[in-house]
């Protein structure tokens, strides 16, 4: 199965995070790292971003149950 690649505007829309927040989380190793597509372009693997979102939802539900 082929993976779908998201560009930054799609990632910001999907996560609700600002560009600067995404790059900050990447530097802290708390968000999926982008992949290099060309020398001038990069993107994120959609399934990795969706998995990150699912983890945030699960964590939120666990914290809310306390």
C-alpha cells in the first residue's frame, strides 16, 4: 500500500497546530519528522501524523478520567 504525503498546510489544518509549534515539537522529538521529497520540498507521512493525533486523543481521555 502506498503512503500519502502531506505538505505543511495540510498538516497544520489536520492538527490545528501553527507552523512554529510543529517545528518546535519536531525539535523536541514529540512530533513526526518530515521526509525530504526534493532539495526544496519536504512533507509528512499521513499515517504518522494521524497516529500522533490518535495518541493525543488517547492521552487526553486518560487524563480526563483521573
